[in-house]
C-alpha cells in the first residue's frame, strides 16, 4: 500500500512539474512578444531603425519556442501563421520607412524635446481657438500613426495650414514666431514621412497590426 501511494505521489509531482514547465514557457513567450511589440512601436512610430535586428531576432526566437510547445500541430500552425503575417507587415513598413523617412527619428526627437517650450509659447499667446486647433492636430497625428487613413491625412494638412496662417497673422515678435513655425514644420515633416511610408506599405495592412498583435497575445495567454 505504501509503495502504491508513493508511486501515485511521484506521478502527481511529475505531472505538476510538467505543467509548471509548460506554464513557464508560455510566460516567457508572452514576455518576449510584449517586448517585440515595444520594439515594433519604436521602429514604426519613432524611427528607431537600430531595433530592427532585435525585432527580427525576437520573432525568430518566438517561432522556435512555439514549435517546442506541447500543443496540437493545428495550434502551432495557427500561431506560426499569425506571427509570420505580423512580421511581414512590420518588415514592409520598416523597409519603406528607411527609404522614405531616414530622418524620422530626428524629427520625432526634435518634436519631443521642444514640445514643452512650444506648448508654453502657445499658451502665452492666450488664444483659445489656436490652442484648441493644436490639440486637435496632435490628436489626429496620434490617431494616424496607430490607424492610418487618407481622411486623417487631409484633415491634418488643413488644420496645420490653419494654425500656421493664424500664427503669421498675430504679429508676434520674430523670435517667438520663428520658433513656433519651425516646430510646426518639423512636426509636419515627421507626419509626412510617416504617411508616405505607410501608404507604400499599404494602410489596410498596417491597420491589421494592432488586432493581429492582440490575437497573438491572447493565443499565447491561453496556452
């Protein structure tokens, strides 16, 4: 009887150990994919092209780990196909960005570095309509980089032009006007580089990225 109990206990412990190992593998995969998504955002939103090799290496690592999981071949195939589609979209976008927007990172970093000063100067003008339009322009840009479409691009151009015209008609001192217009020009350069590269990579494909990444993450969490 004691021997039988020992065998049962050992069997339970082995099964628990195997389950924990699979659970750990799943956790590692989820964390790797989360980091890969962060790299993707850095590449396609901020022009950090130096992260492309680590992004590709991450995709390769995740793909290999999927094949080693103790799940059905059908599930492996589904996960692998989704991961390949995800990687293909990012590859197309990053290639177009490097060709069309080699200075994207500089324009992005300039926008961030001077944003506080720009906002303070805009606030000091005290024109609510101008500040409101600037907030709208910023919101359009943020929406476009996440879910691009031609209507947003046109709206960006119209509001950007409106803000520039308003600033030139305010008779500000030369230093203030020059700073504001230079910032807006840099902001537009960043946006236009994004629009050209995204259009060449295909808007519809880029709009698949977010739901596809959610789908992959959900599939990994269910393992």
